[in-house]
C-alpha cells in the first residue's frame, strides 16, 4: 500500500473517530447536572437569581455549544420590573484561546428574542451595575467588585430593549434588534453593529467604544436614520444613555425637518413644529458638546438650501431654555428663502411660541434680492 494511501486512511479514521465522539458526547455528558452550579455561579458573581425553565442541551457541531430555553435573569432590588432580562433561547460557546490559558471567556453568545429592561432604583443606581454575593467577595485592592464579562462575539436576534431615564422617567424602546457585538467588559472596550427600531424610528448603527481613559471612552459611531447619515468621533464621559458627549460630528441629510422629527421621537420627545420646511440636501461638519445642562455646536460649516455658512450655537436647558449663536454666510439667496418662509407662514401662525430666550446673529457678506445685491448684512434676533 502506498504511503499516501496510508496517510489518507489514518486521517479518515481520525476524522471518523472525531465525528463519532461529537455525536456520542452530547448523549454521554449530562449537562443538566451542571444547572445548580451554573445558577450558583451567576448568583455569586452578580447577586442576582438566574432561572432556566427549559432544558440544557449540549451540541458539538458546527462547534461545541451549550444552549438553554426560557432563561430569566432577575432585576436589581428596588427597581420596578421583576426581570432584567428574559430570553427565549440562548447559546454559548467558549473561547478556546483563553480556555487553553486557564481563563473562561465566552467565544460566542447568541440571544434569540431577548427582552431586556434597563432602569434605575430610587437612589439612581442602574440595574446593570452588579454586586457580588457572599461567595464572590473580592480581596482588598482588587480592581472592582461585581460581575466581569468578556464576549468574543454576541449576536442578538429579534431583541427588545427598554430604557427608562432616571431623571425624567421617559422610556426609550428599541424593537426588532438584530446586532452583532463584542465586549471585553461591561465598561468597554466594545463594538456593535446592526439595526433596530427605536421608538418607531428605523436605525442602522455602527459603534466602537474604547475602555476607560482620562477623557472618558474614545468613541466612533456611524448612524443612518430618515435618509440621513451621521458620523461621530470623540469621547463619552461614561457608558450610559445620558452620558456627556464631545467630539467631531458630520451630517448629511436629504431633509432636515424629517431628520429632526426622527431624532426627537428616538429620544422620547414630541417632534417639533419647524417654522421652515427644508426639503433640500443639508450637510454639517463641526464640533458637538452635549450634557444634561447644555448642547453646543461650535466652529461648524453648514450647507443648506444651496447656501453655505459657518458659525456656533449653544442651547442651555432649564425652566426657560436659551439659544445663543452666530451664523455667517458668504451669500444668501433671499428670494428663495422668502418663498420658503411664505410656504411655512400658515403652520407657524397656528403654532404657539415656545418659552425660549433667543440671541442669534446672522451675517451675510452678500444678499441677492430682487435682481439687486445687498452687502454686509447683519440681522440680530433677540427675545
């Protein structure tokens, strides 16, 4: 018999034995015996109860995986909902590299039809901060207490997530979530890409968040919504929906009014009645700073309705919000804007004025108007 033939037979025999072991192992290993230990480990790591109503199953193909049905994870004490998460089906595969080095990390985690609730208790403590049980007390000087999670690849299919803002009680609901993500820890770094419908608005998002640093978490994000695309590169103060945000923002949209309405719905607010309906293409590039008290766009360049401008705006929130800013045009086609304002007059007249303090200066080097040109125009709007 030729050497090549012998090698082929040996390889075939090894593969056959491997396949046989893969088929037989799920029947030989009783994964149900590990259920109490798994529940106890989660309890010790998080201080929360894990309930697995369905059976545990072990499969070897196309890769080793343990799966379970009807899984529930308890909410934090003092929050409204009984469950923080309920999952129809969950599949877990280990990461082989860390496992060979003695570390247990999740290589692949798949959640099918998860329902996740994010909220805070009366003291403002979010339910995604975990406290260990008595069996998980850490030594003095340890980096942090609680649950530490590393996931090589997370897939969420047909998921639902709700977030209730502690300060306002407003609820953000994300449905039809289909995303792929990875996380080295709950505090970053992590990546996420996929689609979801948030408060009725379809979103396509790509997100890359770094670990904690001096300025927070270095972040890049790309978002597509309402025929518009946004790109951001900057910093988040912390991993939270209400985090402070600072960095460079660019925007391209086919209609500013549609985008504004979509964004307001996403954050749980009623869409504003814009005085001017802008249907033309809009482009923006500048610096953004967002916090609970203030929202600012600075040193930006703006192209709207065929006109280009530069400027800065700052909105200060409070019982009576204020808007301050400056907008400088090299040229403004006044005839075209008069037509737009006239088209919006009826809608604007029927809308009560908002309790807004405004101080805005608009400058134009040249203004074509009725076949003539006016130069060095300055318009100040103040209320």
